[in-house]
């Protein structure tokens, strides 16, 4: 049984489009026996990183000097095999989600290597995370609107020296609902998202065909505009 930590950075939590997609993704993972714990940064007291001298690397490696809700979250993150980062696209991230990402630094070992011209670190030996996946939604029509968020998550995955397990991306996500109800197209997307969760646990990755089904256009660009 794989242990999974899912972080939903949307201020709307489970009421928003990100929560709608993430919940189906989690359902698929749980159907394959994974134990998933879900956390909302907007519900937690996660302060911005304020230790500019890299206290968690230089003074006491692995320890954060800020005593807030991240202290208990660190313990849970260390025992997880898979980390799911879920977020809507802002400019580029909601503030609470950015604070969470910045505060992951204590989980990284300050032993640096150069790979393909880039300086990289790795997770500490007491951190079990081996895969990171992204779940993201956007109100804009095009997939290109995810580029910055996708790059941020991929960069962190490389810095932690673990596997990027895939990106579940849903553009123009409001089109999944009409008059407050899930449309037939919206349900088809959710079914594919659940399948993506199943594949991540069963295969260790998400098939590209499934990701394409999730992000397919639901309405022509001209009509959406």
C-alpha cells in the first residue's frame, strides 16, 4: 500500500475546480489501495520562509526554524511515497501554495551535484517521497497557460532528484459545469482523471492518452472568448 500526501493549494479547497479534479484523482488512487491524506495550505498556519541564511541547511540541516503547522506536516511528508501538488493557475500560484513550496527546503539534503549543467540537490535520507505529480486547473482556454506552473513543479522534482509522475491539466475548467451541474463532457473528464489515479498506482506513471483525454478542448476557443 502506497502512502500519498496530496496538497490542494486552491483557496476554494474542495469547492473549486481544482478540488473537483483532485478528488477524482484521489478516488482512483484509493481504488488501487493507496492511503491518501489531503491537506489545504489555506487551512493551515504556514508562514513565508524568512530564514534567508538557509538555517535548515547551514545551521541545523533538516530543521526549519519557523514553528508553525509545517512542523507536523514535515513528519507526514517524510513517510509518503508519492506527493501530489494540486493548484489553480494564478500569477503563477496562490500565495499559500507558494509558501508551502518554499518551506519544503528542509526536506532537501545540502549535498549538491551538477547534472546536465544544472546544480541539483536531493531529498534527505529520511524522506520517502519517490514520485511527484501535478494536478492543475485554469480558467483560460489554452494549455500553454500551465507552462509556468508546470515548470515550477518539474524544477522542484529535479532539485529533489525524484521522478516526475505526470501532469493532470484541465484548461477552461469552468466548462465542466453548467448551471452548477457537471456536464456530460465534464463527467467524461472526471472519469479520465480517476483512471489517471489508477494508472499512477498500478503502472507508476500516467499514460499520455489519458492525460490528453483530461485536457481536451470542451468548447471552441472563439466560442469561449
